[in-house]
C-alpha cells in the first residue's frame, strides 16, 4: 500500500469512528453532567491512564486548567502522571497500585476520578 493510500485509509477510519461515536452521545452527556456537578460542588477531576492514555489524561487536564474553547477560570484537574510517584509506588508496592495509591492520596469526597484506556 502506498503512503497516500495508507493516509486515505486512516482518514476514512477516523471519519467512520467519529460517525459511530454519535451513538455515544447520551453516555457522553451523562459524563459531562458528572463533571459539571463535580465542579459545581467544589470538586476536582483526577485523570489517569497507561501509556498513551496517560498522555491523553495529561492533555485533558491541561485543557481543563487552561482555557479549552473560551476564556474562563481554570478548572481544577490533575493527571496522575508524575514519573517519580509512578515509579516509587511501582517499586515499593506493585505497578497495579500506581493509580489507586495516588487516588487515595489526592482525592477528596466530591472529586471525579477518570480512567482512560484506548485498549479496553
């Protein structure tokens, strides 16, 4: 397959994925309401993921703290992405505990913890 054909195929798959996501509108709206309620009640959003999903979590936290779409106050959000914490917990406990341990440390009642996975 040529490079141009590969690009066309990726663009086609991207368009199909976006069209299929229309079926998730109700679930996305429920999640948006959870986030809104979290912020209305003084909570923060805590995001985490593994590998590339951790980068997605950090990007989303940056948009929430920053100004996604319009000028507004920063919204409290953190990504559990500190490499020192990740490796310390993985070393001292187990890598299966790297996010639960941080949620225990950072979360307070009313916060919303969001795990992101592109692999299920």
